[in-house]
C-alpha cells in the first residue's frame, strides 16, 4: 500500500474532533488494507512502530531530525531551525521546506507503508560507532522520496509526536465496523454524527469479541489482523501469551465505606492498598521470569531480588500474577512511600547495591494466567484461593496481600487503621464474583483513602526561571486528558519542588528530564512532549476559560514524580469534572 493513502487518512483524522467520525474514517480505510499491511497500519495509526510492551525506542531527538532534514533537502540546518522557531513543529517544518524545494532535486520514488515502517524500525536497531550518520541516512532516504504531507507525518512518527486524537475506543470500534459491519448493519451519518445498528445484540457480540481479544493481547495490530483473516472465531480463540504483558485492572475511587459496598456489593473482599508500584510477574514453561510495570515496561533486570522470590516461592509451570512491590525500612520493617524506591525502576547500574539499599516486598493480590489457562473470566474469590495454594509466603520477600471478607463497617474501619499504621495508603474493595478486567475501571474494585484526592497530570510545557532559577525549567504547564487522548491544560505548577537536589525532587532534576523532550521554544516558554507525569495537589478546582480543559487548579503544588505512570495514565477530564461537581456539593 502506498504511504500517501495513510497520510490522507491522517489528515482527515486531524481535522475532526468527533469520535464517531474518526471511527468511521478508520473503519472505511481498514476495509481496503491488505493482510500484508494491516499490522503496520494499526501500529502507525497509534504513532508507533513497536508494540506497547516492546522496550525498543526509535531514539531520534529534534537535533538529529534537523540534520536529517538538511541532508534530505540541501537546506542548511540553521535555516531549518529558524523555520522551526517560527512554526514550533518539526513536522510542519518538514512539510514547508519539502514543498518549497524544487521537485526536480528530489527523488520521485513512491513510498510504501512497509518501506516507511521498516526504515523507522531500523533506527532503533542501530548502535555503536557511526550510529548518527546511519540514522541520518535512513531518515533522509525517506524524506528525499516523500511528498510534503508525507514528510510531515514521517517526522511526527519518528519523533513520537503523532497526536491525531485516536483513542482506544475509536480503534476498537473501527475494527468492529470494518470487518463485521455487514453482519451488524452499521450505518454512520456524517451530517448528524450519528450511528445506527440493525441489530444491537449482534453488534454487542462482535464488539465484545474484539474487546476480549484486545484484553488478552494488548495490541490492536494483532486483533485487526485476526479479525480480517479469521473472523469472530479467530478472535474468540486468541490466547494470552506469557511474556507479553496485558494492561492491569484499574480501580475507581470512593469517598466512604458505604459507597464502597454500594459499588462492589456485600460481602466484599477488603485488602490493604499499598503505596508501591505495580508488578506483573510472568513465568513461562521454560522457567524464564519477566517483570513488567503497569506501563508495560520490562524491569526484570532492575529487580533480581523479585525474580528470585517469585522463582523460589510461587508454584506453577507457567503463570502471570499481579502484585505491588513496596519498599520498607530495613531497620524498622515499616513500609515506605513509593518515592523512596522509585529510583530502582530506571536503574541500569549498581543493581545489587540498589537491591540491598532499597529492598522491596512483593505483595501478591491476583492471578491472571496459570498453567496454560487464562484466569481473567474466573471470579475473584476463586483466583484468590488459587493464590493461597500457589504462593509460599516469605516475610519481606513475597507475601499475599492482607485482606478480609466482610460486610461490617466496623471491621473495615479497624482494617483501615491497621493499613494506615503499617504505612499503606488505604483499602481496596473487591467484588467476590467479579472477573479480572484488564485496563478498565468498571467497578469490580474501588479504592478508599482518607485524604484529599490528587490528580496525575502530564507536563506539556514549561518556562525558564529567573534569577538563580534561570538555568532551570521552573514553571510547568500541566494537563489532563480527554477520551481521545488529547491533553488539555489545567494550570501551571512549580510549588513543591526543591532548589537543592539532596532535599528531594528538584528543579535541576526535573529540568534534566524535560530538556530532551523539548519540541519547540519561544522566548522563555517551551513546548514539551507529553511524557512526564506528576502527582498534583490543590486547594480547589475552578471553572476557567483560560485553559483548554476549561478548568483551573487553585494553588496547585507538586507532590511527587509518577515514574510508574505514562501520559496515557493521566487523570481524565471526566474525572476532573466529577471532582468539581463533588466539591460544589460539599
């Protein structure tokens, strides 16, 4: 397939904010995609060339892209940089300079989806001496053949800045409409932006099949390929693979014990809510163990202590277990807050020393797969009993989460007191008969904490400071996310950071993290690639026309860096609206 056809769709998607229209555009496009291109197309639609769980990165910064654009067009890097300062987007710069360049000086080879995909993938595989030159050559090879619009999206994909507002829901429904539309009688009217189905029950059957397949693979590329080639039968037979992480089940928040019971039912399993980081531990038939975070990052090498605990204490030929790794004080044994061990997640050196200095205890609370069988459709109570048979508990190494099945408010109040005294955040309520629902907040479990709710927000911009802070990015533009994954600004924050590194999260440390993510710079303000997530406290949420979210935080303060979360985990606009409504009632 010619890459230009994909680019036309990109443009169509970028010109509408309507989710149903985006779904329709994608579904119509997918109908004509051949089997050999379907996986590439699905990944490129998400702005990626690797599955979400693949640790490889494209590894091209803005400076290298400037050099590549210069090599492809013959225009000096200085002139291209000046254009970048004007437009603030290297994708737009690429479109502009390729359009201005005489076509006679550029090759006219037509780019294919496969060629673009393979060249970009190769960028991640290059290493050693001469890497910069070879990366420049690979990028320039694409750009010299690209038409203006093609160059725009090639650059955006390579820089991982492809934001065309395509969310999970649109991708899922597009697969249903594209490959099963004739069976469900789907009709979309653009004028009214409305959708009709001849048979809602049949639609639900196919939609559930697509969703279930996505739940166990975590990849729309594989789901689309299977739907196209094998239909609903193929989707129903897609299996979970040990070694490939799935999204962990997420919880809703409740403000009272009564609300907890109302959501999950009585009696409920009530367990400690740990202030650590999620670990999904996999063991395959050959005995290989791999560890993944909630962001699907492979952290096996960073946690040899956890690998050994799992190997030694969890019975089973193969399994996937869900757990929380919690740091503790070696002297007192008391649990420590997440920040005390967060540095271990990204650590590549001195692993053994870090394991000794910052020990963790793995608290296991669910099982997703066991001895060749998916457990996600089994009720929680059955999954918990399987854990009790399979996990040999070793204090301060690996234990089962503390929990109690109860219908009594007093019992929960006592459990909450115990949890708090142990250094934990609060409690989790879980429905006894509920399945495990990957990635969803569906009310099967809720969290209960006696504290003001905070927000996890993405840094999308920053400002250089003044005076002694002039070398630091010290004012951060923070944003929540809408249902399509667009980031909407909700304020600026800098209170809470330290000027000295030894005192905690500092302006210097934050600046080091943000500088490689700078997309453009104008005066003192910089635009940041959405990647860094911070937990933000505030006094109040207010309505505000000044920000794209139409809300503002009063007196925001940075509580901590959420290294365990990615931009896709940011608090949603819906959640902000819910908190605002609750605030007005109180």
